[in-house]
C-alpha cells in the first residue's frame, strides 16, 4: 500500500505540469484542463474545472467518451500540445491528447471562454485505431461547486 501511495505522489507533479488554463477576456472566468486521478481509480483521466472570481464554479469533473468495443477515450492519456487564441468576445484553448501512446488514439478538447460563460467540445481526429468509431456514451461530468449558485447570483446583481 505504501508503494502505491508513493507512486501516486510521484506522479502528481507530472499531471500538474499538463494543466492548461484559459480565461475570459475580462479575466473573471477561468477554465482549467488537466490529467488527474479520479478516486479510487487507478488510471489517469481528463478533468476540468471552472472558476469565477477565483472561486470554484465547477469542481473537478472528468471527461471521456465510451467507444464501442474499446476502452474509454479520455483515460490513460498524455498532453501532446496546446495553443490559446483570442477573438473579440472570447479566448479559446485547444488541448490535444494521445491515449496510451501505444494505441495512438487521439482526442482534442476545444474550449471557448466568454465573459458570461464557457463552452467546450470534443474533437476526435482520425487515427488508425479510430478510423470508424461508434460513440456509445459520453462520460462528461458537471460537478457544480457548493457555492456555485451564490456566485452566479452575485454576478447577476452587479
């Protein structure tokens, strides 16, 4: 048990390095995406958070797609690249991931953060293991923070 705990602690900094952030043009809303370990799972998984005025709006929530006859796309992966761009009313982030280097399955997450909201989507680039895919289910979570309702009410009143 101590060995497993030590390995998790050693791997934590590696996951933290994969964190990418993008904020709204006014800086009030921030979207963070990273690879994290869901409890009590043994495999890392894609996760995100949303903050408003520096406080959690959406707590750590996990992402993934269930592909017919294949492991979940969004688990056991690593960051390949990312880039941020700006537009008039939003800032965007594209984070590109590869699942379990040996399989070569790719998944990208495209995010837009506006002054009044966040949008994201999955893009599954063509790759040998995913030439023809059938998505069975989407495993996207939306874990609202306990104070999320109070935060959004404060914004409406200002």
